[in-house]
C-alpha cells in the first residue's frame, strides 16, 4: 500500500529513505501486515491521528443515541420498543469500546469528553438531523448504519490492534441495526399508502446525508494519503460511497420506493451506478455547527454530563474505598 501510494504520487508522505530508523522500521511492520499494539513504538503523528479518529468515532456512537432515544417510548408496539431500546444500548456500548481503544493511546476518557463538550472534537454530522416520524428511525438503521458498516468493516483490518479488534464486535452489532431499520421500512412499505409515503419521505431526507457520511473526495484531504500509508484508512471515501450506492439502490427498488436522485442511472461500462452531485455546502455547514440540531444535540450531552457528575464521583469514591479495604486485608 505504502509503496504504491508513493509510486503513483498520491501520497504526501516521506519515502523510507527520508524516515528515521524508527519510522522506517514502523512502516515496514505496517507494510508486512503486523498489527501495532499499545506498547509498541509509534510516530507521534500516527498516535494523534488515531486519537482524533477513534475519539470522534466514539463521540458519534454516543451522540447517535439521541435521534433515536426520543422514539423508544413512541415506537408503535412493545416489540419495536424493545428492539429500539436494545439498539440504543448497543450504541452506548460501542462508544465505550472505542473510548477504551483510544485510552490505550494515552488520552484519558475525561479529556476526550471535555473536547466533545467544548466543541473541539467533532462527531458525525449525520446525527444533527431531526427524526420527525417513525420512518426516520427505519431510515437511520437502514441507511445511516448501513453507511457505517461499509465504512467500518475495513477498520477491522486497520493497523492498530485495539481499534481493529473493537471494530469486529461493533460491525456485528451494526449489521443487526441495519436489518432492524430495513425491517421497519419494509413493514411501512407493505402497509397503507400513507405509511409507504412516510417511508418515501424519510428516504428523501436521509439519502443525501447518508452519502455525505463518507466525507468529501480524498483529493480534498491532506491527511488521507498518510492515513492510507499507515493502513488506518484502507479504502477511499469515494470507493466507500460507491459501495453504499451500489448496495442500497436494489434494496430501494425492492421496497418499491424511488431514489431521490434524478441523475441516478446504471452504467453498463463500469458496472456501477452513476449518481448526482452531492451538495457539499450543506455538509460543511452542518460540520461547522449550523445543522438543524447541532446546538440541541451538544446541549443534551452537556446537561447529561453535568447531571451525572454525582454518580461519577460516587463511583470513584467507592473504588477508592474498596482499594483501601484490599490493602488493609
């Protein structure tokens, strides 16, 4: 991967001859497919890149509970309530796995949380959109978690061992979430005309934001080439986005819905779907904090952190008490 990037001129990275002996040995281990572990030597930039990516991933799992959490009590049946509650709990667990993986890089969970609450650290822009109907919950599970799976499966093979191992379980659970969302949409589409229209409206709302989840083309990013050389990033944003379109369009057709893209068409030559231009101005506006629910989502997290302070303090005090007892015994 590294040599290919350098040879094709796609990488703004040093050649092996330009690296220090430690950096060259590190790169050779990655090229050989050897996992990097927490106690191994690593470049500071590699560590910082991972902390940024994993912490933002963890934040996204935690904030991602919010658009769905309000629907737990409003789900249309006891079965749907139980399934959605389990899904929300899974997302909390994913956040914990990922915070734990990031902690192995020397950054505390408290610091990562502080960065989120201050606005310094970002989370996925997709979670700043509202969920006005039950169909939106289906669309999130199907499209948003579907995009997440496509993005995250390659991470199971990334170069950093703790992150790769955490992603194996996360991806297995996300596949359940995707099926849950698709089942909601399928049920609505087999229902009344009004229910099917509700599903179509939700698809219209979430289709483009789901494609934006992968981020702009890698050509616009100064970090993508280096992340690829380090095998933190195994596929380009455009490759992942194309996988999402190719996988999802047949599912939309099976539901009897319409893809909200007049430019969508099958390309016989490439054997892929061509699709219309994405409005990246919307993506950047949401990323800057100007989305429909940015302020609401972050304020909820701040309030929850503040209201839970007493419980965290009690846990720390109890742990100290138990440690004191152990020493006495």
